[in-house]
C-alpha cells in the first residue's frame, strides 16, 4: 500500500470524526481514506468490515450530502475499507463546518479563508460580489472617460465608444448587475472614493535608510485603482527614483533609472492580484533596490517557480483584470513576469526576485547603485536637498543642502517652481523633488491653491 500523502489518509479503525477528512477531500482535490491500514501503509485489518462498508456510505450521504465509493478489500486474509472521495464542485460542510485538505493536514476554514474558498468553488471572485452600500452616484465620470480614452488608444474599443453612457460602460465590463447594483470591482476601478467602502485600497510608498526602522519619508496614494499606477509612477519620478539626463543630438533624454514599462507591469500586477480584504500595497524604496509587496498568496496551481515558465493568466480579480486589459494596461496571456525579467536584463540590471512573503507576493527590483550615487553627488554639488540618514523623526538636523531653497522662499513666499529653478540654478525636476522632501520632513507647507497660494516655512 502507498503511504499517506496529500491525497491519501490511513486509519487503523473507523471513527465518525473521520467524516471531517472525507469533507476535506471533497473540498480539495479529492482523495482516498483507508480504514484498517496504519500510517506506514501496512494492512492491519478492521473489525466488522462488512457492517462498516454499509454504514459509512449512509453517513456520508446523510451528513455531507455527497456520494463516495466505499469498497471492501482484503489482503493477506485481512479486511480493510477504501473510501474514494471525488472533488466536489460545490462547498461541502459537516454540521456547518467547512474542512479542507491542504498538504497532509486537514484545516477548518473560517473568516476570510472560508469566504475565498466558497467564492472559488462557486466560480466567482471577490471583485464580482455586489457592494451593497455603493450607488451609481459614487462612480466618477472622469475615471470612466479616462478608461474609454485609454481603451480607444489601445485599439481595444472603437472610437465611437468615447462619451458612452456610464451605465453602458459598467454593463459591458460586467461591473453592474441586472438591478443596477455595483460590484466591488466597479467601486475599485471607477469610484470617487473607494476607501469609503473597501479597506486596503491605499498604495504606500516609503524611502528607507539603513534599515526598516529608518523610514525617511513616505507617501500614501489613494483614489480609484484605474489611475493608481500613473499616480505611483509620478510620485516615484518626483521624489524616489532617478532619471539620468543624456542627449541624443539636440534632444534631451531623461529615462527612468529602471525600465519604466517593467515597473508599471509590476505595479499593475500588484493591483490586479491583490487580495483587497487584506493589507494595503506597500513599496519600500532603498538605495539599491525596490521592494513591492501585495497581500494575497499565489494560486496553489501556480507556485513561484512556474511564474517564469509559460502559463495561463490566472487573475485573482477577474473583473479588474478584464478592465485593465481593455484599457491596454496588460496583456491576457500571462506574460507579465517574463516581460519584467526581459526588460531588466536588457537594461543591464540584476534579475528581479519574486517570492511569497508574509501572506502575499513580493518582487524585489534592483537599482543601478552607480547611477544613484552619481546623482546624489551631483545634487549635493547643486545644493539639491536629498533626504539622508540625518533625518530623524521627520525633522532635519544640522545644515542641509536645501537651505538655499528655503532662503529663496523666505524672501518671496509666492515664488514659483520656475523662479526657484532659475534662481537656484537647478532643474525644475530637482526643485520638485526638493519641495516634496521638505514638505514630507515637515519643514514646508503650501497654503492655498497652486496659482494664488503661498509657501509657509515651518519653524522647528
């Protein structure tokens, strides 16, 4: 006999509590439970085998509502029973409790795990559930127009789709039911404020120094997830990453230090595959790497090592993935990881690392340390403020390179970015990065609008 494994469980004698194992097999990939066999696969025999072969099938039908093949077998003159359980396409419970076979153990499902299991068995995803509190008034028409423009530009919708009614767009994307109720995906993609209905919709970015306790500055990106990638990349360009300047003829070129298309692909993946019942997406930026993490484990059939092989697209949130595909953000062939790896290789950078971590998936993308250091040195020479480990508790100790900018603002609180760039003899991008860092360190505030407002220096 074969020893115990994921699909085989052996018991020396029968107890009614073993119905839990049968329930677990039915909810997983099926399996066989042997009665009268020890853990090593040796037949020890079972008493009253004929009676049990009649009683067990009845109990399975009465308490679990399924039919299993119960076979009376014999070896070396000893009777034993084989219970062959097929996987069920609907959730099975035993007295209201759902059991699941995972590996060689049995688990009781509850909470989020139970909800995810039931949805999967029913062929649905969390983003397909109705968001009862949301109404069509909570949909942002600007987000709808943004989607239509992107989809038309990507040639995945015809030109005449521009200006289409909001309700029709939601119906075509399967984001609204026959009664006009919005699904979770509709709120996430097009909601004016998805955070009012769904937790875990923020995208956190932090810049770290020596270790994880050394958080130098951070940003929280919020709003609907359709525009989230653009907002994240804009923030990274302004404050966190470097765009080395070079010239091709007379044309000034400022490519991002890492392949932008690969970065966007990684961000899209984190948004699409995130479990929105868990923690926010987190991006940790270090001098030598970027760590992007989203909550939600990989599917059982797609372990990490298979990510780099050809595989079918397997989105956790199918409605969100479909909308992102129509907008031209992603392909539908499961090639995203391969594209990221290839683009980093073409840029001469280390291969990104993908791994399961803390209940989710983390991708580590490596930066070019030489470019980072060269830019830091250049900015220092230009008096551009760059956050360093001198930042403590949100304040800056001692003399910092940005004092010239603060002095210019003191002289003229209504000074513009262009004027700061001209007077400080640095690029507007450097001014933007400096202003953002000073604001995050609590040294500078903007009062009023961009056009009619003014700067206020916070005295520390």
